[in-house]
């Protein structure tokens, strides 16, 4: 009943066709012909009204072929064929909806999981009496310790209870000792992820078998899952240029159909031949093929963790010739790692690192987190300071057991410690200096390592037809060259301001140009590029809003995957369009020669529709190109190096 109500024209046509067949079997052909002809002409009039409205709006459609086919078959007495054409047109809409729903499965699955409510702890509730998993032994909800509120009403700092099997409603920090979460809808990782107290939770992840407590760190609109959902809505509502291009095939296709019909009429001397040609010329394959293929490509991309915001972007991705990359957080991990500890005097490596980490816990600088991670990896325990102060852009000073520990830049440390010597560094490295009780203790050598998948990604892009790869970075030239040599880039633009990056992308000659970045400073250049890709939905909101594509996984290889999916989608869309045209033309030629009666032509055209749609749905699959052999290492050809003016000092 739901299907009948959704597609009343299909239901009405099936009922009318059955009634006509009953009249024929009961020996009343004239009544059957009048009934069928009246119904078919009524449908043709309905289609003609919509066609005229589109024509008045300047949009040429190929519904004119369907209307002409229905009218002509009625006029020559082929009323059964007219009914089949009506059923085909109505059924084509239902078939297109089914195919589109199948293609958008991965896109809509994200929308269906949007959390609507949250269980917030009432003010005054404490964690006392909770188990290790975060549940209250007496039953938190039953005791009135929690209240169910709309997820949009939750505020930063609220403490929520996430029950077993529930979706985490907002971004936050885990308060329970541990928890297991399914993040597959966000990251593509199929195995549950274990989180410990203090670690971040992403909205949209699915809680495991134990209830947990969490502290909210972002509002609903700013949470990870809501941002992804917003991107998906944009993606689902878009229409590709390729689809509009398919509409433009209407003029030559319609002209060809009329010409062949006229030739058949002239040769045979029968107007029925004209009707038979138009029956097989109905344009459903042309109208359906491209939209289904593009929806399939967007769905395939979403399943791979790539949100394509507009269907037309897939067409641009298929033609990319130049790719520009930001360095920090894109080609590299964006978080420096400890390379070495260089000591001075009687200090040991663990002693220097432990004291530095103890002081850095009172700093908000990105390097502080890297120092603390390195200390944790060595199993070092942080001391608690009796006094601590951070000096922006310079370093931090803290007191432990009466000893002053100073960590930061060499000049800053030298103000409080004697004997500071600057450490010799290789390209791409930086040093953090440490002074203890007025004495230079040593330095920590840090480096932002290149991503493990960077070289493989560049090699794949080369195989996909990308001929130029460029790094645009604000870093010093020596550091940029070091990373470029490791990655195998063909061009480097160092010491760039955001405006410099914009001008660089505009000036690149081989187009279309794709820009890949992740930070707020990348937002302008992502917007100006032919295709902007933002790395990671956890990154800058500004970058995500400016980009055409958002990769929600922390994986650079998805850039190559996006290009591959774009190429395959366009290839499948064009194949589907031309398959539909070729089959229709073949049937038109056969009909013009008198080999395809009207009823047989109407039925065969339905098979053409089905074949076209099934081919378009191939865009959902990875295709043979994704299963090709391992890419060869990218060639490290000699590359030009550009040094843009450095107009600001960088720390």
C-alpha cells in the first residue's frame, strides 16, 4: 500500500492495463481501445503540461519524445503499446528512486544516526558509587541522577551518561576509567576502539557494552558528527554538471528519433512505422544514467571516509593535473616527535626529559604535548610543581622541590641557566632547551615526521595522471626542501603566507588544480583551488567549510582514492549514457526497418532502461583500478625551488 500511494501513476496504469486486458478477453475490443486510448492521452496531456512549463523556463527536455510516442501509437491504433509506454515512463520514476536510494545508502546511513537526546547528570551529582565502567551501582537513571534533554540543549562542561549501544551525542572527554567504542561510521575502522579516562570521544561513535560518563567539550553544531552530517546533506542535494550535460543530449537525440521515424514512414508508406520508431526512442536511459552514477560515486566515496560536498566535484576530480599540499598536518603528522635527547654535564637523558615534561604539563604549546608523550612512552612520572608560569612564544618556567626548571627557546633558557649551547640540527629538526637550577641540562631534538603513506600517495597520483605536485608551506626553505626530498614532490614554495598560497595556486598553469590542507590558514587557498580537500573532520572548521571534499580519516592516501573514485564515476556515467543511446539507436534502426512492432519495442525499451541503470550502479564498487598492483615509488626528478618573501617572523 505504501508503494501504491508513493507511485499512484504506476498503480493506476497497472489497474488500467489489467482492465483493458479483461475487456479484450471478454470480446469487447472497441471499448478496450477507447478506454486505453483515453487513459494514455490523459497521461500524455499531464506530461505535456510539465514539458511546456520546463520549455518556458528555458529548459529543453526529452519528455517530448515520450509524449509524441504515446500520441502517435494511439493515432495508429496501437493502444496496448501506448499503455506499455505509459507504464514504462511511470515505472522508470520508481526504478530511478530505487537506484538512487541504493546509491545513497552510505550517505543516508549517516543522517539516520544523528543523536537526538542526551542523558545529562543533574547538578550536584558526583561520580561516587560508580563502577569502573561508569555506571551507578544503584541505577543512575532510576535514582533521578540524570535527565533526558535534547542534544541541542547540552552545554560545554555538562556531564553525560552514554548507555550501552547508544551513539555518543557530542564530542567530549571520557570520565569513566575505560570504554569501547565503534567508530566505523566516522573513521572506517571496523574494530572497536578502546578509550581510557581523559581521552577524547567523537560524536557519532557507538558505545560498547558498558555505560560510560563523559564531559562535553563541543556544542551539537560544532561536534564532529554534526559537521559530517552537514557535509552529507550538501552532498545529497547537489547535481553534477555531467547530469545537466546529459540533459543536453535531448536535442540531437530527439532530432535523430524524428528523422528515423520519418524515414521509416516514407519507406514503408505507413504512419505506424513512425510510431514504432518513437516507441523505442523513449529517453529514460539518458535521464537516469548520469544521476545514478554520480550518486553511486558519492556513496562510494562516503564509504571510504571521503565526503564529496557537491556531485560536480567528482567530475573535477576526474581531470586533476596538479596537486598542491600544505606541509604541516598534511604531508607530515603535524605533531613533532622526539628524535634525540642531548645532555650536558651530569644530567641523564631520562632526567632531562622527565623534568622537561613535568614543566611542559603547565604549557599549552603544541610542542608541550609532544614532550609529554615522549616522556610517557619511556614510562617517566611527572612531578608536581609548586609554582609554574608560561611565557607565550618563549617557554615555561616551573619550580620542583626548590629547583627551577626552564624549558623553551635558547635565549629564554639562557636568561636563567648558564652554559647554554645551541644544538646542531639536521634539516627538518628543531630543539627545545632545558635549564635546571641555573645550569644548562641539555636539549630535546624534535622533528615532524613525514606521513608513512605520503610517498605511496604521490606515486598513486602520478599513475592517475597528476603530472605536477607542489608543496606550499610557511616553513623555512631548508625544512621544506627536506620534506620535499623525502616525499618526492616536483615543486616547492617555501615561507608562504596565506595570501602567497592563494597567488601560487592561481598561477599554476596545469589545471584543474587540487589543494590539500588542514588548518585555518589553508581555508583561503582551499576555496580558490579548483578542488579543495580538507584533511580530517577533526581539523579546522574553516578549512572544512572552504573545501569541496572533506576526508574524515587521518589518512593522506584518501586523496588519491578521491581522484580514483572521481575518474571511475565519470567513466561509468559516460558509459551508461552511451550504452543507453547505442541500444536505443539500434532499436530505432530496427523499428524503422519494420523488425520491431510497437508492443515489442515498448517492452524492449524497458530492458534498455534496466541495463543502463545496472551499469550506472557500478559506480558503487571500487572497480579494477583500485585493485591494481602496488604503485612504484615516485620518481624524484629535479624540481624547481621557489622562495617567496618572508615578511613575518615565525617561531
